[in-house]
């Protein structure tokens, strides 16, 4: 074997090693595991889990070797449930997060209440209102399948007002029961409890003890890391939200391993990669808080950017990639469609995913705050994999997270940055 051949083999091995180590799966898993641990209590607000997670990420970006890390403070109003969370159905104790949860804008509720089951197969609005006026149903909880109430909003919305005879609602949702925060910036007149059909079937009385606490002007912050490139006239931005749903009572928290410890860990490892491999352009890595509270962190940044939005060549928002669907879901802004064509071309050549499924642009994650301001961007999310069914449930844990999508997402994004002009 000649010296030239040996050198060639060594170079090939060297570059293959760089390619294999460009994305650090062990580091990625470590961050996901940390963020989804009980230490951060679901990265919500009532127990300050989100801010504790933000401080952890600030240190992780520093350890990654970035050139600068700043925290951008903002405030939000949010309803929380970190106190009592107990419920009995005809004397049987129900489990929070498993059998029931709360609508995010619900007030607390204490007491024992009769249950009125809406007959959705033979629905008669006038009969229902007449039934609710009967003595046995005064101050009852109206139990109905959620989507039915949504389709018949003209009938059910008046029941949310104080003067209506019912005490509140039991929205029936199939297991696993979900929990949300998006509209928790207010508290409505009557309590709304999500409940599984199995837990409420045939139940005549509900006893409940639920506390809520409304946090006014709660202080949050975005964590912004920068890796300086050789040029400063334009930049790339990588975003992910690190907040999640927090607590449902004193003992239950939503770990949020897939949503969105998975995306947050990705941008930290991307920052580490570009810190070691100086890029052509400045790179910003933004971990947003307040996403699950209706995109509050990204909206604040978009209104108060630390870099002019028109200088962003392209923005990647990575949310919920802790899954195994070989088809990658994407959304792109109007200005990002040219880039999406290149994104598809790279994937077709490298076969990172079997296909890219581009959906309609929606206000479902932080990219939307930039898409509406004409920033070229793409949203990456692994939908319909084996972990997706745990979205917004207590089962979105590190043990249920799947890591198949991390490396192909990492390589696809890096290849795009290298080729995009």
C-alpha cells in the first residue's frame, strides 16, 4: 500500500469521524433527560420550573463554547394549577392527568355536584335547558363530548355565563387526557374539567377540590446564544421553546420530553457544533419561553429583536422531534419557500427522511411569529410517530421519547446552511 493511499484512507476516516460526531447524540439525550426531570416540574410557571430550565440552558450554551449568551426578559399573565387537584366520581377517586385535567382558563372548584349527561344522539337543546332548570340538576356539571359542544357553540356558550343554572362543565376527551396552556391568560366564570369517557360514564355525582392561581405579570426570559461568523451582515437563527405545561396539582407535572426538550436539546448541540466549526454568517440560537402560553416569548422577541429581522437569511424552528416517523412534517413561510425547495432537494439526495410533508402555515409554534413578519423560515416537527400520541399528556416522558429523528434533522439543517445562498 502506497503512502498516498494510506494518507487518503486516513483523511477519509478523519472526515467520516467528523460527520459522525457532528451531532452528539449522547449530549442530546443528556439535555432531554435533564429538562424532563422532576427538578423542573414540567418547565411551567407556578413552581418557577420554566425559569430554572432557562438558567440551566444559559449554562449549557456557555459550556457549548458560544461567543455570547444573553437573557431577554418579558412578562406574561397565566393561570396555573399547582395546589389541590382531587376528584371523585360516585365515590371513586380519579387520577389527575390520567382520568381528568383542567381547561387552562378554568377557575378552581370545590364541592359536590350532580352530573347532567347530554344526550348527543337525540340532542334537543330546548329539552336540555328544561332539564337544567329542574331542582335535581340545579348547580350541576354538564357532561358532554368536547367536539359536540364545539359544534353547538350557540347552545353551550350561554351556559358558561354566571346566570346559567349549571355550575360548570365536564368536557369528555378520549384517553390519554390532554392539558393545554395556550389560552391561560384569563380566567372564565365557570370551571371546565377535561375527563375521559371511562371515568365519567354513568356517573351521577362528582366531588371535586381544585385550586387555581392566576399569575399576573409573571417574569420569564428567552435565552439567546450567538456564534460569530466571518460575516455579520446576515445571520441564521435556530429556535426552540423550552417551556412546557408545568403542574396539574401538587404531585403531577408534565415532563415534556418530546415537547419540547427534544427541540431545545437540538439547538444546544447545533450551537456546540458551530462553535467548533466557525460559520460563514453569524448564528443565533434562541430558546423561547412562553410558547405554550400562546407564543408569548417569540412574539416578544419579534417585536424587540436583538438583530434586525431583515438580516435573517433563514430561521429554523425545531419543535417535537423526539419521535420516529420516517416522514418529516414541515411548514414554511411564504418567503421561505425558495429555501424549502433546496431543503427537499437535499433530503431527496441524502435520504435523511423518506419524504417531507409540508403542511399549511399555522400559529402552532414559534416560527409563526416570524413568518407573519416576512422572515424566511421553516418549522420542523415529527408528527404521527409512536411518541406523538403522548403530546400534551403526562406520558410525554424521557422513557417514552424516541430519538430517531434527531440525527437526520441535525444533518439536514447543517447541509442546508452550507448550500443555501
